[in-house]
């Protein structure tokens, strides 16, 4: 029975059918939902990574340092900080962060 594989409408969804969920489907969320804080953290991560890729390593380090302690001490951020220090030829600091 193939009807168990069909969506509730009874019609098969074609591969070219766009997702009906609008891009602004999260517009109803307010800053009280924590979305503002999350967006700010994601923006900081993105700006830091972008700075690293542009070889603006001091800016990247400054952005990573602005993260809250529980994120600053995460293995991902420590690795990124270590990579920045390595590229700056600050090998002692790189080793410290990469071994964290």
C-alpha cells in the first residue's frame, strides 16, 4: 500500500515543490525568547571566523575574548584561538589553547 507513504494531502510531494514554510516563520519570536542573545552569540562567532579568514587575527582574538566564559572555554573556541595565535607565530600561546 503506497498511501502510507503519502503526506496527509494524499498527493506525493515532487522534488521541485518548495517548502511552504516562509523564511520569516520565526518572526514571531521576541527577545524574551532568548533569540536576541543567541543571535548576538552567533553574530560574534561569525564575525570572528570571518576575521580569521581575512587574516585579521587580532580582531578575531578580540571577538573570541568577548564571548561569555562558558563559551570562551569551549573546545571549539579554544581551538580557534589557538589557530589565531599559531598564525601570529605566538607558538607558546597556540600550544596552550590547542591543548586545552
